[in-house]
């Protein structure tokens, strides 16, 4: 693995004990895997004053490298997260869930852009490829070429491979740039590889299988 992405909801649902567990999780990763990129999957975004406190919580209190952020409230809700050098904003653009079609595909009558395309075109100017990524779901593989044209140099965080049905090969074919530029996420396919006592072993096997597939795609020359 090159990154870990704890989903904050699973910790928050347990109340104070959950926050303590999150702190211990981050501490364990920092101590045992010091070079690993650590993402808070929090999907925050609020008025600037509130976002500033979210940023402080995740970047100072918990020492995450990146946090997922919702762009709906605009630039001033995202800007506070850029106040931390060396930290990353991962902005939702085209998500992997079915509900993405409710709003993200609505077309602007003036520009012809769909909402997720407007997010990409506008928000890429809020940061840079050195501190900003975009979420682009593997279940929308047919859109990934277009996404990559809009943001050719940004990393894409790609959820939806595995349990949601996204194809790693299609993601690689449509969304890689000259430096790869992809951070592909697989969660449930690994975590729930087994519901029996061998779950840890099976999870390790599932993670290894996905890793090997990624390595094969890279070696096959899909870097363009």
C-alpha cells in the first residue's frame, strides 16, 4: 500500500471511544509505516471559519496528510485547508455512488459543462497539482478520459474498484497520465474478503491481489 484512508464515519459513530480509536490508528500507522500517505476520508466543507477548524483537527490534531473535502459551498469553504504546507485537499468531483447522477451530471446551459466538469475546471485554480487531488470514481470509467483532459497533471483518488464494480484496468487505460497520477482505493473488497476468523489473512490476500494487478498494469506500458 502507498496510502491508508480511514473512513471517519466508522469512528465517529462510536462517540468519544471512536475518536480515541482513530488517534490510536493514526499513531500506529505513523510508528509502523512512517512513509505511508494518510488520508482522512471525512468529506468536510463549511463556511471558512468552520473549515479552518476542520483543517486544524485533521492536520494538526491527528496529523493526516490529506482530507477529502466537498466543494458545494465554494472556494471559501475549501481555502482554509490550503493553509497547511505539505498537506493535501482531495476534492469531490465525480463520485462512485449511484446518487452521483442526481446532481453531478446536471448540464450548464451556457457552457455545456456538467456539474462535475465545472467543479474540475474551476477548483483546479484554487490549489495546484502539488497540494490538490480530485475524486473520480472507477464506476464512471467512461468519463475518466474527459476528467484527465481537464486536469492532466493532478492526482486522482479513484474509489469504487472492487465491491462497487469498478475495473482497475479501465481506470488505468482512461485516467493514467505520464507519471501514473492515480491513487486507487479499494476498501470493502479487502476488509470484507472473509467474514470468518481468517478475515485478516483473507484481507491480506485480497490486498496483495489488487497490488499485483496494479503492478502488472504499470509494467504493461499503460503510462501513455
